[in-house]
C-alpha cells in the first residue's frame, strides 16, 4: 500500500494530465493556480457542482489531487518545505 506522500505525487501528476485534457496547463508554478481557478469556474456555479462537469464524479479524489498539486508546487518554490504526514491517522 502506498504512503500518503506517494499518493500525493501520484494524484498530483494525474491532475496535471487531467487538466491538459481540459486545455489547462499545470506546470508547478504559482501562475498555474490561475488555471485551477478557471477549472473551478468551468465545473461549478455558485459553489455547487455543475451537472455533467468534472466535479460530478470522484470529487474527493479530485480535491485530494488539487491539494497535492498545490502543496507540491509550494514545495518546489519555497526552499526547505516538505510534506509532514501522519501515516497512522486513518
């Protein structure tokens, strides 16, 4: 079973590929956060999922992947930052 850190990397890479299919570029830079905002605008309205949008399926996995991507981006940009996880927390 993979660790949380391994899942973060896997899902982060997966969301990069998923965004590419939506013509959005996640490249582990702060400017790519604008594309995350665009994604939210496309697939939600007034804080709610749009029927048939990307948030209508696998919402938990998508949010985990986005959180992982944002964290990985910050780690790449800010020297000395690392993930701190607790593998014993269910």
